[in-house]
């Protein structure tokens, strides 16, 4: 089937680009001596997780219990749930663990430690846990500079109902970078913070099996992961306009995931055209406005995936996307009813708008992959 | 079941508030002598559409063909697909029409007229169509001041393969208002533009059966719909923080739809706490920043639905919501593992994150309603 024949909006996955992105990150991890534990929240798709884990242990990272259930059901039995564990999720986590899925949980507080210990004691289980560390993003995690953080790690390691897996961080601050040089500095800071904290814990007599780090920008920029044992990027499978803007990838790498849309309105008198892809196909993620305040809500491309200069996706309502057109000849290039492709600002959020992907091979639709674990 | 027992994030629909919102809009329409054709894109839920259409023709508005299919299957057989029709949707629209669903389509161009005529001719069908008019939002629609717009209406009315249903607009510019007074002015402008254009068409010999208008802010503010025959608000069933900010409703009316979340992190050293509701539970809609630049990404409430002063939802990542807390005593009020409710900035986009609603009756979970027509 050609793109012309598809209904829109549709989520397109270009197989060759996806595979290239996955191979490159695998090679990067191998070169720098770390294990890759890909985050599947970006795509929520079993087939893509299989591509990410070729020649690989199969360990994955998830962001919800629904993802954990779905990927466990698909045979992935070593998962890290990379959000401080919500207490209501503990019984279900215990069930997965009891059925043979190693589901690593995160915590960063005494309160969560007590809650997990009580559940482990009641169920006769030892929950594998990571201590979440704040390396500068300030979203979650303990401060590695505080003495209490060492005390919490010691309590985890000493617990009869927990298996202390190590320390884990996420350098989300790398998304504030303006290019690969800055992302390299973030990655190096993240590495140094985690390596130093692991050493501090070891000096205090705490065994630290794993030191887990990484965001996609940091993982694309890093040249050294000494002291780190695993990285958990996710977005790299698809990339997006944001990642291209902050230097994680070339824009063409972000063609791994695009949204196919139809031109449904021409308004040359106000230099605008209208697409049938809105906030429920692209999300309202504003993109890398710190790099380019006028980046718009995605990058408009033609069917083969070439960006169309002179266009800007200016606003999205639920099912409409408005495009400002600076060159009147573009209306003839994009007639009513024709198809365009959009590289979204944030592929994780755009992909979550869809229950399935159309798989592209050599520019033709060549299959369909469902997503799993949607709310 | 109490809210404490629910998994999170969860989409809550408070039945009493929903019904009150629906009754009020029905009464408003009746008082002003217009038909109400509710937009179901906000909730995508058959049970809610039934509440909206009590004592009513059952006519609805939809925003996608998937919604059209789903609501037609549920017995709603008079639908308006309120987006300029994408050409690839025409065969399916023809199928629905042939099976007895009146599916009104929108167009605003000669190109779409030709495309629909060709399809109607090939299938032996007459598509019911509205001419989409721009009343100042500048998203879609013909300019009612231009002579070509009269010509297009005349061509629609004369077509053998189209049934001209009338003219239709959407005053989306009402979302830029800072209060009910301004929304009233938008509604009055919308009414005047549409009434005048209908008269102009009638003077030109074109029969105009319907004059369709309305956004939720305009419909909440309007005092007169003379010359208009139907209104199509949708958001009013749920409302949200944005609608409260622009004066469409009281904040308590927006408790019709809330997102239940769990407190998963306490960071008093930086005045922050963390929720397990992120962009895939609330959307990244920035809210009514033109009214309050610091409105945040939703309004944090306690379990009964009372806003919690001193909190601000500062940022959302995929599955994390960060809350700035200005009063240290609030940590004790929201302990780890406790539940909060969030009034989202934009209920249409937040609701679309979920496949079902938990129905609340007197503060307790009392059933589950599925959504339909998701991608």
C-alpha cells in the first residue's frame, strides 16, 4: 500500500531508520562498556522492543504498571519501572515478581522503604529496588550530597524484604541543552555524580551492583561512562524534532516516526493551510523553544520525508493543525487531499495518541504493529 | 469503592456535576430558541452523549470518522462531522450515509465540492453538507464578505449530489477572551456574522435551512442567538480550568471531569512534590496563560475536590507531574501514597488519554464508562 492510500492521521514507523537508530545506540553502549536497558515508553510496542534488544539481554525500562504487565506478557522478564513506585502499584508488582518477572522498583524515601518492606514481609517476597538519585534534574531522587541518602541506601541494602539493585538517575536536564556540546557536559556531570556516589556508598560498606544513568541526549553525546554500568535511553528509537534541535540526532534520523496527515484546507488569502492532524495526533508539546522560539509544533515534510521550507506548524486544536505558508507556490505543491508527513516535537507523546503503527519499508506500508499498555 | 482504593492515574467523571452542566446547557439553548447539537469530541463516550441528549433530538457533532462510526453504531443517526472533510474519509462517509446515518459534512472550497460531487455521482448518493464559514477564528471556513463565498453556497445548493444543509461556524476565538463579558461580545459578533451571511444568501436565492454556531465560551455567555438555528458546544459537559479562567463556568463545575493521582515523592528541601500523573494523563495544554501567566498545568484539589491553595503544577513529563508547594505544612496534608484530584487545563485532551472513566456518585466510584473511537 502506498502512503496515498492510507487514512489519516496515521502513525508511521520507517523500519530502516528505526533499525539504524537502534543499532547505533547498541554500538554506542557496547563501545563505552555499559549495558543498554532501553526505555519502551516512547513506543509501547513489543515488535520495536525486540528490535532494540537484538543481540542483547532483553532488559527493558517501563514507565507504568500497564507497560510492565504487557511487556512481561510478551516474554520480557527483566524490567525496571522507572518512576518512584506509587503505593497502590505494589500489590501488582508483587504479583509480577511472584510469577517470575524481575521488576525493579524505584524509591527515594524512608516512607516508600517502609511501605515496600511491609508488603515484602506480608508476601514473603524480596522486591528488587533501586535508590533513585537526583543528578541535577530535580524531578525525583535523593540528593547524593546529603548524609541521609547514604543512610537510606544502607537501610535498603540491609533489608530482608528488599534486594538492593543499586542506584539510578535520569539526566532530564539534558533536554534544556542547546546542542551536543552542552549535552556532553550534562552526561559527564551525570556520570561523575553517580560514580562518586557509588564510591561513597561502597566506602560506607554498601554493595552497589548497578549504577544506572542516561537520557537520550546524554546517551547520544557521552564519550565515557566510567563508573556507570547501564544506560536507559528510550527516545532514540524514534527521535523527534526536539532531539534534532538539541543535537542528539540529524533530522533525518527522526523520520523513524512521523505522523501522516491530509491537507484539508487552503487559505491563500491568509497564507495558511489546514491539516487533519491536531493535538490528538501530535500532542501539544511546544518543542525546543529554547533553541528556536519559532520552531512550531512539528516539522512539515513531504511524503518522502523531505522538510518543506517556508512552512510552520503554528497551532494545533484537537483535530486540526494550522500551517503558515510563506511561499504561495507551496499551495500547488500541497493540493487539497494530498498527504504530508510531520516530524513531531515529542515522539513519545505523539506516539501515545495511536493504538497502532503503520510500518514503512522503502516508503510503502508493509504491516501494522499494535501498541500495548495504553490507558 | 472509595477513591483511596482506585489505581492512578484515573479519569473521574462526577455524575451529579456532569448532569447539572448538561441540564444547564439544554436550558440555555431552549431559552434562546436554538437546537443543541452537542460535540462529543470532549468525552467520546456514549453514556455521556445520552445524558447530553435527554429530552432532545439526539443530534450530535463529531470530530473524526472513528467517532462517527462509533456513535452511529450506538444508535445516534444524525451527526455533523465538524472538520473540513478529508478526501480519504469520503468513501466511509458514503457507507454510513447509505446505511441510514445522516452524516453532515463540511466544506469550504471548490475543490472539496468537486470531490464530493464526483463521489455522490459515482455512488448515487446526496451528501448532506454545510458550508463552513470563518466568523473570525481564521482556522477554516470561507470569508462571508467575499463574493466567491456566495457563489460557493449557490453551487452547493444547486448540486444534484449534495444536500445543502446550511452554514456553520466555530467561534474558537472565544478561547482568547479574558472573561464572560468578552465572550459575550464574541458570541454576538458570531451571531451577527452568521445571521447577516444567511440573509445575504437568501437574498441571492439560496435556501439556508440551518445556521449553526457556537463554542463553549460563546454558548455560556450568549444572550441572543437570533438568526442562528443550532449551537454545537462540547466542552461544557466537563468544563476545565481553562473554561473557568475565561468565565464560562465556576471552578466547581469543572469537577465533572478530574484526574485522580497519587503522591509519589516529597522533596521539602526544594518545596516540591511529585505525582504519578504526567502529560499522558493531563496533556501538555498550557491553559489560559493569557488570563494568568502562572496558571500552571492544572488545578490541584484534594479528594473531595477542593482546590489546595499554595500548590502549583509546574511541569509535566510523560508520567510525572511536579507540584511546587509554597507552604511546608502541605506535605503533611498530602502524605506519600495519598490521592489528589486535578482539574486539567483542557479536559478534551486529558480525557483522550484514557480508555474509560470511573463514574463517581456521592464521591464513590460507582461504575465505569468506556470511551469510543480512539485512534
